[in-house]
C-alpha cells in the first residue's frame, strides 16, 4: 500500500504545536534540542539587570538566525533553552551563534560587566546539548515550572505559549480550577461564561480594586490557565494516528 503524502487530508490535527511538521524545500522535519551552558567560570552573573537584558536579547538573537526559541530557564550561573532548528543548522553553530551574539549585546548594554569579568567573554567554553522528540517538550516545560528540588531559577520563560492567543472556549475548560477572584477577573476581562467584556478600568471599578491589581490577577490567572491546558494536553490519551 502506498504511503500517504505529507499534508494528507486524513492526517489528524496535531495535539501539540511541536508535532506539526516544518518544511524546507522538498523536506519535512521536526528538530528540537535542549541546550545548556554556563556563565564564565560558572559565576552567578545573572543579577536582575543582566537577566532583564538577556530576556530581551535572546529572542531577538534566535529570530535573527531563524531558530525557533520555545522556552528558556535562567539560573544564577547558567542558561537552559529549548529551540527548534533546520536540518541545515549544525548544533555547534547554533550554540556558538547564540553565545557570541548574546555576549556581545550584554557587554554593549551593561558596560560594568567587562570590568567585573576581566574581558569580554561572558560565557564559559563548552555546552550541553540533547535532542528532544516533540512528545518530550511539554513534559520538560512542566518540570521546569515545578522547580526541581534545590533549584531556584531566576527566570522561566515559555515563549511559544506567549505567542499563541487562547480562545475563550479554551479558557472556559479550566475556569473551575481557578481561585474565585481569578475566575471573576477572567470572566470580566474576556467575556467568559456569558459575561460582557469589560476594560481593565471597568473591571477594577466593579471589583473595588486598582487597575494594576486587576492586571496582576489577570496575568497570574493566564499563566495558570496555560499551565493547566498544557497539563491536559500531556496527560490526555492520544487519538487517531500520528503524523
């Protein structure tokens, strides 16, 4: 029996965004890696200023090289990241490009680093890299969010989630798992469960809160909703055939 071509109408919808095949020319691929590297001499260089600039620089660097930055975790003296890349990208080049470009931007943006480190070399030599199958990525992200015992991440940022808007029906699936105040804020701001959509100021006035307080609750609620939806994708049984 002949194999069905990529993109066949019989293919089931991808359960995870990482299951979708990427294409280049006549080829299709799913290539992901977990990469980790230390700051120079394994020093705890990631103070709030460095972390803030790095969080701005890393996505820009990855975009410039057309790497798919999925998530990253910043520790006091090291960085872990999950990225997708093309078949033509050697992993050694991916790491080298990210380290070189981020180091340059950090030294340009924070002049004191050169005096503190001694020379313009932010990263230690070497790296760790491990290939990840598309089914492993969300499990890894869930572990990151739960913080391994003894670890204190400076920052955990899941990029792919931030780039994907949520449909109201997706939010409603997990509303019962939110705290009462969180449910009220999300209903007002997103028009959920038959509620009229309110602006931030309207919601704050209705709840007798400051707009910044409502904004904070909304941000925390959205992070919780995304995590709950991720957990459901991971733990729900697969249906149909895989691609």
